[in-house]
C-alpha cells in the first residue's frame, strides 16, 4: 500500500500516477480513504515502476516525490515467489 497525506481547506482530493499514466481503480487496484491510500492486490511485474500522488483542491495542487516499486521473481524456500522493494525519492 502507498499512502498520501495532505491537509487543506476546502477538502483535498487525491489522484495517483503510475509511470506517467493515471491510476484507475479496478478489482486489483483499490483506492481507500477518498484516494489517500493506494492498494495493489495480486501484484505482478507490470505493477513495477514509479508511483506519485497528487493532492488538489480549488486553491491549487501539490505532488509527492516518486516512489519506485521494484519487483523481482525468484526461488524462496523452494517456491517461486515475487519479492517487492520500494524506494522513495
């Protein structure tokens, strides 16, 4: 899960970008808490890349730093599994 937090008045809305493309909610990609939290279920190689959150209201907008999600597949404990790494900035 990725979490984005911002305060503002009027109320802030959130949106997410993955590798420069707007993230859309689906059965695997869920936005919680008015878009503040991005959850990706059953993650796979295509989910890797850069994620960024944008918070906006009628007064303006601000974007987060990029978070890099890296995914590697390998054998762990005798089973093929994905391993995930997140780097911020």
